[in-house]
């Protein structure tokens, strides 16, 4: 049943995206994720609730935010302004009072129709480039009903649809939205479940099972993405295991994308006033090419 006024939490709508599927696309970023990846580049997406991000570097120290907060969640500590995240509701009153825009709210409640209308503004670009709309996050399946409505509206308007997912969800959530999906971009972090647990907080059994079912039961084209994290999943063994699994189980695979680690998430964690517990570095170009060649040796297209 159609529910056009269904609401969800969105933290970004990025127009003219060229990295989240074919052609020129609009990427819709939903809040909420069941994983806790140590290297997460979008830590502001993990909680489904709106959150306040605070940039200390641009703060003028006017302290207007302290008086503006209805929860008394903000205080001065020496030369710092501290937000008690347990008290903060993400209402945004402090952002409205900040003259330097050092406080911003990350997360906005929108209806599925509002998101669709925003994405549909670029329909001519989609038609001319073979693009469309990609729903990502966070995790698209953290808000499955909301995501389904957006995807349904797009598909009914003949707009190509894609989702990017970590795969950690009940199959019922997948079966709810996959009829409205033209392309699945699927993340694989590690082939060893124990290592997957160490890096993300969950094992990988459900993730690999869902990937297999999407291909075998739904026959939807799939792009697999893997972030290459030095010291975690950059081994030749992991590349061999992944390629063998994909060749055996994912017959609708289009290609594999290997994504080198970058530290974009570190600055964001600082603005969320979260402790930085993980640091790595970008892999060498030669290491990346070696991993690509291993996967290519299994007859798989790699980028």
C-alpha cells in the first residue's frame, strides 16, 4: 500500500554524483547503520537521530549556544565548549544561534515525497547520461519502508534506481525493497567472520548469505565494493577468498570496486566529539594494483 507521506531521516542529498552507480545520479544518504566500522568515513550517519556537529576551529567562543540549548547540554570547560551528547536531542536551537556556523545539524526529517521531488529535479540528466537515484547511508535497510517509498516513486517515473548496502539486515527487509531496485551496490569488508566482527562489530555470515540470495533469487545486477584498509583486509589471501566466493555464488556480478582507505571520517568524528580509536593510512598504488590483479585472475572485472 502506498504511503506517500512516510517520513524518514536524511543527512544529505547529493546531486550530480558520479560514483554511486552509472551515469549522473542523485545520492540520498539516510541516517542509521547497524555496523560500527572502525574506519567509517561517515560517522554522522551511524545514529538514526539528528546530531549536532561542532567545528572548534571556526568557533569564536561567543557562548551563545549555551544559552540557546533548551536541554542545558552545552557548557564551557576552560577554553572549550563541550556538548553532553546524552542530553542533546539534536533540536538545532544551538545551530540557529551560532554566528560563525560552527554548529550544524546533521539529519533532517523528510517525507518520501519530498525526497522524490528533490531527486526528480535532475531527471533530464538521468535520461541523457543513463543515471538515476541511489539510496545509501548509513544503511538503506535501517529505514526500509521509507526507502521503499522513494524507490517505488522513482521506478514508477522510469528513473533508474540503486541502493548501496552493507548487507547486514533481515531478508524480509531486502525482499521489501528489491522489487524497486535496478542495481545493488554491495559492501564486503572482510571474508573472515572473526576479522569482520573485529572491524565492524558484527560477523559476516548474514551478509554473505544475503548477497548470494540477491543474485540467485532476484537476479539483480550487483557491484561489490570493498574498502582496502592496510593492516586489516589488504592481504592477498582475503582477495583470493573474496574472488572465489563471488565467482561461485554471485552470477549477476558486474564488477568489483576496491576503494583505498582515506581519513575523511577522522575530522567528522572530532566534530561529533567522539573519541578517535582507529587510525590507518592509504595503501600504496602498487598494493592496490596487486589486489586488483588477483581478483581479475578469477575472471572478474575490477576497478
